[in-house]
């Protein structure tokens, strides 16, 4: 009887158990391979909530991981970034500056949405930002910003 109740309680609790997201796995893997841990950013949960509710520029989800004092070079960063993002992400932009700074932008289609991941390296700091957007709303936002700059 006790085992029946335990199994029933476990099955009831399963929908409430949160599994780690792909982004969480990626940041943990980068932390493991680089030997650094992501910074805790106070009130970032509030920022994520605002994005989830307000959908600025078509965004509906926002994730961020910042690593300081990584002690890796730009070549190692590029290799680690490509290895940790996985094969489902397609690189669309890769920028490497003479200073050694590197920025990679990856995309992944998700129905009517597009997931965008920016991985950036500058000196000894690494930043991963992932956002889920509706491309048509983003383009509308960009067009509106252009019109506002031109004074239309």
C-alpha cells in the first residue's frame, strides 16, 4: 500500500518537475569545459518576466549567462561555443575583430518563432544571450525605429 501511494505521489508531481533547458545544459557544459561559473545577475528573473509578458520587439523568452575571468583565448572560445551549442543551431554570423573579440550568432527555427543565440567573447568575458522571437514582429519594430530616426 505504501509503495502504491509513493508511486501515485511521484506520478502526480512529475508535471511540476522542471527539467533543465537546452540553454541551461549549454551554459553548464561551457562552465565545465572553461573552468568558470556563470555570474548570478540580481533581478534578471524580473527582466525575463517582463519580456514574457510584454513581448518587446516580438521577443517572448530571454536567457542570459555571463562568465568573467574565463582564461581562454578567442580560438578556444570559438571551438567551445560551437561544441556547446550543438548541431541544431545554425551559425549565421561570425565576427572576429583584430583585438581578438569574437561574436557568433546562431539561429534555430521553432514553428512561427525563431530562437536566436548570441555568443560573445571579449578579453576574458563570455556572454551567451538567447531570445525567442517572432520574426515579423521584430522586422516591424526595426522598421518603426528606422522611421523614428528619419523623422517620418
